[in-house]
C-alpha cells in the first residue's frame, strides 16, 4: 500500500514532521481521496456539473488533510504554470476592491479565477503513473458515452431535448453540454482515441479505438453545429503530428485538414452553411446591415464595444466581474443587446484586469509551454501542448477560462500532466 502513493520523481517526499499536526493515516487517506476524486473528475467533466463541484470539494479536503504543506510548496514553486496561476488568482482578488459589479457577481467571477488553482493542487499530490493514466482514460471512456448518445440522438433512438439530460436535437446532436463545449471536448477525445489505437497491441482493440476516433471526427464535423470544434481538431492534429514528425507532421496535418475540410464542404450542407455564415455575417456587419441574432454579427459587435471599454480602462480594467455592468453602460441608449462576456477570453481579461491581466494570461500560456519542455514523459508533453494550443486558439472567439467545463478541463489536464516526472534540466 505504501508503494501506491510513493511520490513521482519530481515530487519531494513528505517528511512526517511537516504534517505532524495530522495523524499519518489521515494524511495517507487524504492524499488518496484527492487523487481518486481527480480520477473521477475525468469521467464527470463531460457529463455532470453538479458532480464536478462535489469532486472539487473532495479534492480540496483531501489535499488539506494530507498536510505536508512545505513539501507541497517545494513542488508547486518549481512549476512556472503554478506561479502564474497564483498571480492570476491574486489579481482577481485585488480586482474585487474596485469592481463596479455587485458583491455576489464579483465573488462568482473570482471563483472562476480560483478554479485554475486546481493545477498546483493536483501536481503536488503523490501520483503513480497508473493513476494518471487512469484519470485520462476515465475522460476518454466518458466521452465514448457522450459519443454513443449523440449518435443515438441523431438516429432518433433517444428522446430529443431540450431537457434536463439530453439538451440537443437530432439535427444538432449535443447531449449533456452545449454544442460548443461538446465539440471542444470531442476534439480531445478524437485525439486520445487515435493515440490509444496506435498504442494498442491487439488488432481488435486497435480497430475499435480507430473507429471511435473516426466517429468522433464525424460527430464534430457533421452532427454538432459548433465551429470551435473544427478549429480545435485541426490544432490538435498540428500539435500531435508536429510533436512526432516535426515540420513534416505540421505540413501533413495542414494538407490533410484542407482535404477533409474541402470534402466536408462539398458533401455536408450543414458544414457548408456554418462556414459560409462567417463570411456573410462579417460582410453584413461591416456594411452596417441588419443584425443576425446569436451569430457572428453579435460577436463582432461585442468585440468592438469591448475594445472601447478597454480604451477607457487600459491598465487595471473595470475590476473582477465588472464586465457586464461596464458593457451595459457602454450600450445604454442604443438598441444593441447586452452581454455578460465578449466571447473572447483575451478581450474579457483585458477589460476586467487591464493590460496587467492580459500580460499574466499570456504569461500563463507561456509557462505551460515552458513546463511542457521539462516533462520527462512524451505523453505529458503532448497533452500539455494540446491543451495549450486548443485554449490559445479557442480563447480568440470564446471566453474559455470562465466557462465551467473548459476552465476545469484545462486545469485538470494540466495538473495531471504536470504531476509527471520532470527532467533534471529543461
């Protein structure tokens, strides 16, 4: 049993004196509770927000009960990602002092900043390789459930939504989460299934994982109306093939992506409509034409108005959670709709935390890249780079790090991967 929680090579052993205030058995069970709750979180992420929150509480309680805080801090401070996460959390707390938002709204916004603290919590636990693999596989298997239900919904085999469980329709087959979130997570699932197919030693297992990967790609491209999934899927292909084959892999992924996109554009009217809509609404917005509700037109309007908020508050922004109130004032007296976020993480961060927050956000992304180079295991490096690339790109047109699932997935994935052994130099 002792071997089960032996720290990885990059984790300093916990000295009994550091946690003397807590009984050794309590500390052992606390660390184990946190790790297994994090494994369960991998399965919960695509399915249940309520269960996510319960598991987050269990992770926090287990981490606190396991004590050894000096040893934990020794591990955390070696991670540049953790340093920037802590800095972002501190800036969010400072933003409470000058925000125009109500106390409740400001605190809810701060909680979203604090979600990223899951990264230092997870990487400071005493993981085994088997447990970290199990956490990733729990997510992959949960996404198989989502994939199966999505196909069942498209075929009319399950009741369509909108409802408390099945949210989509046969023509737009998202299940537990909204279409953007499902397509985002499904892109990662397609990537994992391809990795599992390549690693499988039995022919039947290899064929099964390969089929799952193809089914996930088809689900993103044809069955679910989420353009974010297209981009994330291409980015992940670039990362994975670039990681393995360098520049030849990047070129190959771009060519394959172009061929698949051209094929989907020709064969799928739904895909063609979603692609054409971008150009049509851009032209309409530039010409000052009539608004198209809920589309690209609205996002372009949000971007323009948010930029004016940033120009008025360039250094420290409008404060934590203050965006909605600032935007309401910006469009007051016009017939424009009011939004809670601009659908761009870069614009939202800069509007609320100013240039300081924007720099810290870019610093976080750089830190993930820097830390990925120090990881000893190839799987950890590619997971970190895939999460980073998807988040960087998705954040251009989505407020990725305030959305519950996307933020939690980023923090959970980074924490699991950063908990692996590090190189002596990197």
